[in-house]
C-alpha cells in the first residue's frame, strides 16, 4: 500500500500500542475503545492517520468496549502498510473527511464532474480515504444517471495516473478484452500466442472469476504461474512478445479493483468503460479489440445496446490514444464445449493442436483478424488460422508457459479433472433450441469451479444439433461428491438445455402459478 500526503487540518495525536486482529477486509481498519475514540474526537466510520517509522496509512475507525485505552486493534492491511508488530507503539491522528465527499454529493444532486474533481475522487479511493459506503454512493449515482463520454474519459485517465504503468518502449502494442458474461470463453489462451507468434507484442492482463466458472487468469493458472510482478511481466513480454498474467497484483489502475468490490454485491457495472480503458492504457496498448458478446444469455442483450456501448468504447479509446474496434459476438451459448479452469485449459491446448471446436476457432481467428487489420495486416483472419494450423501459436504458448514458470511440455492428458461426474440426457428427440448460460455457469460454480480447478461442465451438444432420446446433453464434473450433489439439484428445479421441434412445438416450458404463501421475485427493469 502506498503512503500518501494527508489533507486537511488534523487534531491532537495519541501514542497507542498495536494489537493485530489477524483478518483482512480489503481496506485498513482500526478498532479503538470508546473512551480512546472520545479522546481523539472520532466516531465510527470516521478516519484516522496511523504513523510508524516514516510510514503512514489512513484507516476507518470502529469503536468497541473493554479495550485497553492504550491499545489499538488493527487488521492485516494496516500491518502490511506500516510493517508493525504486536506491542509496537504507533502515532494515531484524527483527520477530517476528504473534500471528494463534496464532489460525490454534488454528483448525487445531478452535477457533472470536472477532471480535477474526478481525479481527487479517484485518488481518495486509491488511498483508502473513502469508505465503501461513500464509494457505493458514487457507484449508485453513476448507475442511475449514466456516465457519458466526458466523465468516462476523465475516470479512465485518473485511474491510469494513480497506478503503475508497464513501460515496454515498443510499438504497436496489441490487446484484446472481453466484457464477459458467456461461460467457457477461453479465447485469450489461444489468441495471445497466435498474435505473439506473428511478431506482435500483446501483454495480456486478466482477471479471476467473480460470477463465472473461470476467469482467464484461472484458466491460465492451470498451465503456468500467473501471479507475476510488473517487472516479471515485462521480462516475459520482452522475451516472448506476450504473456497472460493476473492483473490483481500489478497495481494497474488500482481504483478499479476497489470500485469493483463495491459493484459486485450490487450486480451492477456502471464503471465498465473506464475499468477496461484504464487498464489497457496502463499496459501501453495502442490497438485494442473489445469482444462484446450479444444475446439472451450475455450481459448485452441486443445489437442496439452493443452498438451504443461500442461507440462509447471507441470514442474514449480515441481520446486516450488507443485505436479501438469492437467485435459483437454470438453470446447465447457457451464458447466451445467446456466451462471450468482445467476443462477449458485442456480445450485450449487441443484447439492449438488442431482439434478444437469450430465456434471457438472461428471466434479466435475472427478477433485476431480484426486486431491484425488495425495494424495494416490484410486477410488477418486467414493469417491467424495459418499460425494455428501450422503449430506456430502452440509453439509460442509453450514458450510463454516456460517463461512464466510452467511446464512447456504439458499435454491435455496431463491436466487432471474431477473424477466425480453426473450426466443429463435428452428426454425426447428434437433439436437443441436454447441454453441457459447463467444456469450453466452457476452449475459449474456449485460443482466447485473456479476454486477447484478440475470442476466444471462438459457440453455434448450445441445450438441447432439434432439429438435422440437418451443422448447425453451435459456432464457436470467435480472433485467432491458433496459439491456434485449440490449441482445436481439445480437440474431438478429448472431446465438448462431446451430440446424440441420448433416447427411443431411452440410451447417451450411451463412455469406453475406460485402457491399463495410464496413471494414473487423482484424483476430488475
């Protein structure tokens, strides 16, 4: 955690002895006895500055009782920031609320914010001067009223300027990002080595799963270490042209990670545009393709919504000096046949070995072709296909795996998956009419993914396939019988894959009327 200049006039200080609480909460927290808090003039959720040996950190106050008056209880974030031990004495100073609270209050009233005001808000988020309640107020007002191009650009720029940057001294630097929402998207594992094998630089930072069965970092971690430092990431890229690393430890646009922590329980994402653009600018991207899956099972439901989002991404990218193109991709079924870290890593390897599913190969080469076209490569899709079919992309992936500390000789059969399995079969003849992406993702998570790398789901069919009664539709894989049983129960409650004859059967499913005592769900409009 970085130390930061303090703002505002501070009150009288105290010397208190540290006692570790041995828990992490995502931000610095200190607990004082009520009499000590009264002496400092602070109340719960107000802020204090803690100092020790030239280090300092701002913590939120919690108040307790029967704590020795000369003791301060601190969480792991405080311990890490100050490098203190139990019994060590630190200085405690009250500090007034940050001025950025006024700007958040103005935004709640409908005002649009200037760059200076947004920069101050972002700084206060990074340095933990704002509580999660205050950040939640900002998230809520942006969600309600929208951000607009100007504010999206200001937030993006401020997020970049308050974090680390990857300096490669290369150009062009290519990149790809998916807004997510579709299970089984192992595109990055194939696209990065494909682009790198053609001599272009592509430093890919990726996230871990939040609501999906696997994030790109979870998939890649099956093959190689992904928790690299910024300097280690730079070394990998300089040697191989590419990398696939977890972005959480790099301190790139760190305000974004703190905002996401507030967005997640609310299931909203109003900072989507600056979240993406800031992190791309931080790694030096000059040319970027953004994958926007579209469809009933995706985050973006209609082509119209996708075009609106794409125009916003392109305009913000232009202002930040990044050439952006958006690929609107089919999002009504999982990509490939697998969802879950180990299953997806195996499928990605098989694809690079020439044995992958058609939809996955087409998506990878289409996005790669669009990315290559941004830097003047003609017939980029065919160029990408050639790199995969001739084994160049596979060779490059093995080089990246080795440089990041993995086994370059790993094969699909070397990747273990769970040995507990359960399969759902077709109950009648027909055609695959629909798939419930959200439910498929949920089942994979109930089976243990992404924490249990070997858990997930394996599809036996795709949309439009013909099936006979008794044909397998989907297999759930788990490392633990108890988790498998939990996942199985979902199939009893609602269908996951629809089988029928659209030319004969217009009734898709029946939802019975709720019994009188059942509460109706709240529908988000």
